[in-house]
C-alpha cells in the first residue's frame, strides 16, 4: 500500500518549484521595468524656467528665451547710455523697455558678461 505522502510528495515538490520559478521570473521582470522607468525619468531633458514678473501671464513660470538681435542691440544701447551695472534703469527706460520687457536684471548682467568674454 502506498502512503498518501509518497503519492503527493514528488508531484507537490514539482508544482511548488514551477510556481516559484514563475514568481521569480515575474519579480525579475518587474524589477527590470521599474529600473528602466526610473532611469528614463532621470534622463528627461529639463527646461530651464524662471518666474514671470508679469501678473497677467497665465503661467507663473516662463521658459528661458533665446536672445534676439533686437534685444542684444537694445542692451548695448542701454549699457552705453546708463553704464554697466545699471540694469534696473535700463529696463525702466521707455525706449528699451518694449524690447527688453521679458528680461530680468540678472538676464542683462549675464548677457553683458558673456558678450565681454567673447
């Protein structure tokens, strides 16, 4: 007579090992895709943004803009008229404000230092 333990034992071990293999495969697949998603999220290109100083703007942040030739010419005129370091006066000037209205004091300072270094 065969005992119940002997009859179920080998089959039970085989079934358990198959299920553990499936669980390990599922877990390793999950870990792989989780790491891939984590790596992709850190690789996204970040857009530099700065706060807007216009209260009527829809967004509270504006994307960084490329300097146009008109802005560069207006900045040079402002530095010639008011001097280097008078960024607020340059921005408040009636002739220059329409061209430089989207620029901050720091933008002007950085651009002048960049132009001087060239």
